[in-house]
């Protein structure tokens, strides 16, 4: 289907009747900002939605139970890529753990087994 503009070439009113009638934005019939003068202004102007300010990195966590799979008396979880030590599970040997963060429960379980947790 042809556009109205193309169809009305040569006509000096372009189907809008009297020339002065078509001057205002209210005669556009829904194009552009026509009709925005009276209603739904809050939909058209202002800020909307969520602004993403940057990437939040997920913390890599590990439980006390999973420390059994590592060999040796000293484990550096920071070098292995873990950020936090959680307290789920049990440990039966004394180990020294280096990690950025650790929960209180995890620290208590490792101390009970005879080990120590170094955070920071």
C-alpha cells in the first residue's frame, strides 16, 4: 500500500481540507507528540527503568565439607579462586586455611578440629 504522502503529491492540502487546519500537532493523528499535551505525560517524559551501573561479580564460595578433597595441612583458597568459606558439613583433620572471608560457623568448626582460619 502506498503512503499517503506519495498518494497526495500535487494536492496542496494533502487530504486535510482547509489549509490552516493542518498546522497544529493535534491534527497529526497520533504521530510524534500529538495528544501529549493533556494526558499520559508521565509516560512520555522523565526517567524510566533500571540503570545498570556495572557488573556485580558473584562470590565463589566453598563449604567446610569440601575441604576434605584438598591434600596437605595448609590450603590457600584465595589462590584457588574462592572468596568465602561457609560452614556446611564437618571436617575431621587439622588444617590451616587462607581465605578472604569466612563465616563464624566455618571458623568454629575448623578450630574445633584443631586448625585455624586466616582471613584477609
